[in-house]
């Protein structure tokens, strides 16, 4: 039994427990992307994201306040807030990169770097894992690339909107995609650090930073009409968009919780890699609910992801 701040965790074994939480995170994040993708066809994606983040922040604050959870130390609180803030900035860079075209390659690059940054940091800070885990990490990186990179019909790995084709790979789009991937990866590292004083407060401080960042972006920096939103602006924004935003935000928060527990109970590199397989769950939901058939490449990627999870669990 391992106890930390606001919760007690039953660890099934460092690797197995971390993989279980990581899979829970990937499932929740994949569901969040699916819901957000549907809603983004009728409403601006950033507005949807903000509505979900704001409401879940209020919920997290209520849980922490009425649950009598001890206030975290300043260092851990700042680490979580910085993670949420820089994650929101990375999200803006990601949106901008997707709006430039080459969505397939940009999304794959972002998704791969999101996993690679914490994996490299984990290898540096925690040492080299066993041979099976190394094989699982390599297969996981390959799976993320295969799943996220669909050359002809693609969507973003975190906020999938209407699928559009990618024609080229503008250098600026790839640079912004790389910046956003590094930003998301750094956010995962900061989540692990912030959880030292309690998992729920880590999520709350991250939401505070994220909401503040998104508020500033919406007020001062976000263009009124991005290429993806130009068509939406010609129509009435979908009524009740905030309900979909809240659902997506709740699933995203559940994913953050699963990842933070995965990183807290096991190795950072393992937790980050398993959690970053979430695009596969988005594709599965699209296949089951919208009858969108995954490409052959994505099917192979999901099979590789399964093999990766098995190796990482051993």
C-alpha cells in the first residue's frame, strides 16, 4: 500500500499498476478527443476546450475545499500551474500548426514528441529499464506514429475536428507541431512533480494555470476566425456546445488523473508511453459509433500498441 497526500493507491506491481492507470488515461483522453471532435464540427474548438476546463476547475476546487484536502506546498502548486499554463500555450501552437495544412504529419509529429520528451526524461532521471520495457517503449513510439499519421484522411490527436486531407508539409507547421509536442511532453513531466503533494491538487493547480492561459489567449491572442472556424462562423454556433465541452473536459480530467496516478505509481517513461496511445481509442470510438473504418496503417498501429502494452506490463 502506498499513500500520497489525498489518496491511497493499491499498487498491483509497479509495471502492471502503472500500465493499468495509463490505459485508463488513454481511454479517457481518447473519449475526450472523440467528443471534442464531434462538437468542433459546429463550434470553435478553443471555446469548447475553455468551457470544459472552466467547469472542471470549479468541480476540482469544490472537491479540494469541501474534502478537506491539505493545501499543497508552494513548489508543487507552482509546478502544476506552470504545467497547465504552458500546456495551454502548446495547445494554441498545435491549433495554429493544424490550420496550416499537413495535418497528418503534424499530428503524428506532435503525438510522438508528446511521448518522447517524458520518456527521455524518465530514462535520464530513473535509469534504464529492463530489455522488455525498452522493447515496449520502442513499439509504443512506432504505434503512435502509425496511428496518428494518416496521409489522406486525418485528424488531430488531441482535438480532432472534421477530417481533412493533407497536401504538403509547410516548414512552419512542422516547427509549431514540434513545439507543441515538446510543450505537451513537458506538461506530463510537471504533472508527475506536482503530484508529490497530492494528486487532486496537482490536477487543480494545472487547471488553474490552463484556464488563466486560455482566458488570456481568448481575450488577446486568438484570431477571431481561424481557417477551421471560418466555416463555423458562417453558421450559428451549435446550441448547447458547452455541454459537449463539459463532457470532453470531464473526460480529459479523468485522463489527467489516470496519467498522474500512472506516473506516481511507476516509471515516468512507461506511464507517458502507455497514456500517449490515446489516439487509438479515439479511432475505435469513431469506428464503433460513426462507422468510420480505420486505415490499414492505423489498424497495424493498434496491433503494435497492444504488443507494446504487453511488453511494458511484464
